[in-house]
């Protein structure tokens, strides 16, 4: 049911006529009259704004905001804007209501509306109103202002007002401070934009404090106390602001310097420093260039002995762009990094390994003693196509690990830049151990022709690896998605050697499809060690146990896989992963032992727990769902489908160790 409208009594007809006459006078309020009312009643208006403002603003900001609302309450023109239909219409009073000065009524209405708007929450997509923002004026720097403290009654009233909504606070203040009746309060609130004035009055009824407390010094923003702010915080903020201003001035000066320094490339980020050592490191003329025959007499056989090669080693613009992007890669640069590789600029002039064109790309390779850095851009140096920047850690490289680098990659194919001591390169499919290797052509700079890369293949139908032969050895390398290909070896952890012979290639044929588990992990070498051979129950043939360990360039993060390779078809199925571990010493030079087990089903349909350890194990035991014991490093015990067993072993020296996990 809608609320009944308020109708004045017939006895007050004369008063209603007088009110209409007063309202007509109000509609013609001019600027001088409003200013006079503001000056006369300024303390009262500021107190009104202070009480209606939300307490969450804090006492200092409430004081300044209340003064700002009162000072902004003047009409915008010579006459009130509502006379033209653009301002705030003043509420009409019922007959018999006290007569209010039209100028004061107008400025009070504007203060009240602004105070209510200041309590509205800020919304993300809505433009904030002026009252919701901190006041521009007045401002007090270096001091905190707040009214004098009252007693317990004033504190209780302040807490009660803080629990009310903005319209309810306004209703209570209009009742107590302005002395308005409820009907007049509803009209004033409606003119101030309150949607439901009756609900505001009902909410204000919950405040039981006497109205006289509203005139206490606790709520007088014109009688203030002064205290200092947080001086330590102000000092820290001042220092930070001064440092930021100085940094902006320095950056502005550097950006305005003339010349073609190292900050004008469109793919590089803006300048941030101008340091002599940094400029020398980024100067193409300062790059370290190694002669072609230096490696023959070099005391070290690593990347530092590689000669500078490529058909664009004298392209100063290309080298300058590559160095600038290395130091400050911008948003248009696609970057990749192997784990734990620093990506900062060079500490000194790096070594130039290669600068040339590979397919449709201009490529530059640098070496700074710790990292290989590859920069690639479109052949026509179009900044719109962006650039690529790759980092790879290659510290402690030697003759066994510095044989090749990836110089080009794209569309599932890869090209290598080979070391100067590599005499021949061929490609072999690891999944076809009986197939002969195919010769791989190289250009005069040592760049191979393109071959398929297993690093990006979605299936494991083939696995390309390259054989690189120098004067005495042949090393097997494969691409694992990084700049430096990983070396593949076989043998015990104490003496791994390069893959050779049909048996080792057949072992790797069933291991290659497990290499994605260590892809893009900063891998330096992968060793596959056949640590046990076991005769399977029920005459099912021989099974082979292998431990595959991937070592990283950084030393940490090694990954270990224990494989169980049961007899398979001639095509060769991948080995089953029996256990895996990360950051483990198993199968390594420090701990050359391993123990693993599987639940296996024979061709006859019976289940067994099979386990095998390296030669250091004297006995094996199982517990849990399957219990058994075997002397030696091999174990085979009957089990049921779904059984779970715990595997342990005892070494020949009596030490008890668990299985790899």
C-alpha cells in the first residue's frame, strides 16, 4: 500500500498561501544573498557536513571535506541555476512550518547533497563525483586537524552515527541540529536525492542520544586541535619522491641526447643507464672475434675456441640491434631461457660466434663465458615482425659438450652450427637402430642442412639424432628444445661413453621416446645404463632394467628414470617407467646404484612382483601387500592384480636402502 500524501489542514490555508509566496521568493535567490547566508551560518553548515560525512574518511579528511563542501555551496551563477531548470530545487514547506531564509535553505541543500554523495562507494566503470574525491581546497600540509575530544556520551553518539547509513545520519542531524519536523526532513532528503526518506527516518529512530550532543565540541570542525603527522613516514616519502624526480630528470636528459647510441632500436626497451663499461659491452666494434685456425692451438676445447663465422659478421647495424635487444628486450621480443640462466646484459664485450642468414632469418650467436645468446630477426629487419632472444647456460663446457649449437629452428625442423673440429655430421633415427646413418651436408660456415626436430613432435614415430665425428670419436647428440643439444651416452655412471654398437643403439631405441620427460630442462647429457638383466618367470624370456639419468648444465635439477624393458616385438616398444626421481644422486657418479620394481603380468595371465637392483645389492625384500625375500639383486614373487608392495634392499656392506622414488 502506498503511503498517504500529507495534506495541510483547512485551518492553515493562510499559512499555505504565505509559504507559496516565500517559495516564489526563494526561486529568485541571487548570489549575494546566498553568500551572505553562507558567511553568517558557516560554522553551522560545516558542522552539518561533518556529521553527515561517512566516519570512514577519518577525522582529518572529514574536517577538510566539510569545509570544502560548505565553501562550494554557493550558486554557480549570478542567480541560482535551478531557476533555469538546471539546479537543485528547494523543498516546499507545509503550512505552519518555520520560515527559513531562502539563501540559507539553498546552501544547506547543496551541502547536504554533496555530503551524501561523498559517502557513495566508488565504482570501477562509473566516473567519480567531485564530492567523492579528496578536496582540492582547503589543504593543510604537515599537520593533522581534528575537533576537540568530548566525553563518553559524545563517543557513544559518534559510534551510533557511524553505524547508520548516510541518509539516516542526515535525517538525525536535520532533526537535532536544524530542528525540522519529520515531514520537513522527508522533503529536504528527497530534494537531496535520497530515494526513500521514510526508511532513513526509521533507521535514525535507533539513535537514543539527546539532540543536544550534536552541538558538542566533539562535532565542531571549526574549533580544532593540531598535531603532527607520521614524521618518519613523511621523511621516507620525501626521500622517495626526490629520488623519483631525479631519476625522471636523468632519463629525460638521456633520451634527449643526440647521436646513434645504444638506445634507438625499435625492438629495444628505452634507455635506463649510460655507463662506460655497459656501452663498451654493447659496441659492435668491441666484440671478441676469434680467427678460424685458433682452435688448433687453443689450450681449451670449448666455445671460447670457436671461430667467428657467417656472412654478416661485418654488418654493424645487425650486431648493434642484437646487442641492444640483448641488453634491453622490448615488448616485441619473444624470449626463452633455460632454467637458472641469468638474462641480464653482458658484463663485458661478448664473443661473436656467428652472424648470418639462416633460411629467412638473420641470426647472431654470442658467447660470454657463461651463456650462449641467440638473436634472430626477419631477414629484412622489419620491426613489425618482432625478434627472438634465447638464452642457454653452457658453463664448464668441454670437448664432449661443445660440438654444436642450434642456429635455426622453425616448422618442426632444426639446423646446427657445428664446432670447427667436427669433420663429418650424419643423422640417425634412434627408433631404427639397424638403419644406417645418413650424411648431413654443411655449408662453409659449418651450418647443417635442416632436419626434423623431435623436440616439437607430438608423436614418437621417429627420433632424429646427429652423429658428429672428429678425429677420434663419434658423439651422438639430440635436440631437446634448447640452444645446446644434449649428448647421449651409455654405460655405468662411473664411466659413461658415447653410444656405439648395435646393442647400445637397440637399448636407446626403447629409451628415446622417454626423453620428452627431460625436454626444455637445461639438460647437458643423458646416460642410459643397463644395470640388470632378469630371466622372467614361466619362461617369458629376458627383461632388461635400465637407469636413465639426465644431467643439467647448472648441476642441480637432474632427473632419473628407472626402466623395465620386457621382451617386445621387433618394432620395439618403449620401456615402462618403474620409478622416477628429481635432484637424486642415484645412477650418478656419487651414488652409482639403483633399485626399482614393477607389478608384471606373464603371458599365462599370472601376476608377479619383479625387482632388480644394481650389483651392489646383496638381498631384496618386499613388504606390504606382497611379502617376500630374495638373495642377490633380483627378485620375482607371485602376486595378485592391484597388489602394492614396498621394496627395500641390503647392500653388500650391510647398509639398508629403499627403492628409487
